[in-house]
């Protein structure tokens, strides 16, 4: 799990370690480690460079690279970027979608 910029700085060394199959980036935690607000990581050039470095080194070693995504749109972006493992739904978005659907049903049933 890559959640700190110090891990990114050592990613080449880690990629060469025996038994490593790949890396999975936690973008919100990574953002916090570089002083970026977790919800703003998609707007940060430094964050994008860190993620790209992990992806490039991982690919050069034949490893799997994944990243936690906050929306289906980000999944498409990340797959196109070259990431191999991207979630289309996470716990927060699933709860929010379910709560919103329930609210819409209740509001639609009111007289």
C-alpha cells in the first residue's frame, strides 16, 4: 500500500524486493503526506507525479499497479492511464448512493 510520499521515494527499491506482486495507492493518504487536502488530490501536479512514478516503476518491473478511486469516472481515467486495479465503488460512495436512493423514494412518495 502506497500512502506516503516517503514510500514513493523508495518505490524502485521496493519493486525489486522478492515476493512483491504490485502496489496499491491510497490517494487521499498520499495527498495528506504531501500537504494536499485529501479531496483535492486530482488537482495536484505533485500528487499526479507521485502516482505516475509508482505506475511507471511498477510497470518496468512487471508488477500490478492499483489505485483507490472515488468515482466511476476516475476509474476510467486511471485505467486509461495504465492502472490495472481500480475500484468503481468504495464504502463511502456506496453508502451515499444508497442513502440518496432511499431519500428520493421517500420524497417521491410524499403527498
